[in-house]
C-alpha cells in the first residue's frame, strides 16, 4: 500500500492523518533487546504489524484485517461512542522450551488495537463481521444517499 497522498495518484492512507484515532505506541518494546537474545516482538510491533484495508463501495465501508494464526475467539470488534470502530485482540507468544535455540524471530506477538472513526453515513446498528482464512472482514452498511426532492413551481404571468 502506497503512503503517497492521493493527489499524486497513490492509494489513500490515513497513516499520517493527525485526526485519525488509530492507536500506535512508537515506544512499544523499548528499550530494545540485545541482538543476541530472541525477541518475540512487543505490543508496539503487534500493533504496527496488524494490516488493515478500508474500502468504500456504493453500499458499505468494508474493512479487511490480516490476522494470520488467530481464531475468531481471540479477536474483538466493538463500536464506541462517537462512531469509532475498534478491532482488537492478542497474538500469543510461542511457548519457549528450555532446550530451544532460536535462529530468527520475525512474527510479532502481543496485543493489538486499531481504531477508525466511521463517517456519518454509517449504519452503526447493522455492522457485521466474519473471519475466514486469517482475514477478518467487517462490513459497515451505508445509509442511502438522500437526494433532494424537486418540486416544480408553476410560473404565472
């Protein structure tokens, strides 16, 4: 996904939107562990690595969240006051055995939270979520666009 603003022809991203309520802790996992100790990733890593696509169709706002290895019971989809959609969960750390010797650890673990302020046309009471093959899909239906009614006025004279 391109982080280049839409004016340059790239895809839209709210990564640098100062009004976006996305949660991100840049200090998660600080201080950094020694390069010789295996790192399982901190909460900040899990948050940063939870990828979300948000597209708008004619009928709905659709969020697709990559959550490989998670079961639907480990994920929460909630709506807060103020039209905020919150997707959260936790990736469990793999159990370390005494005799294990790790060569590389790149998969993150820890809690993740992503928050999105939904637009005014979102039908909050009709939100649906489903999970298949490690991808959570949250569908937020939109209200029908209200078009102004035209009334013909007879011209006298």
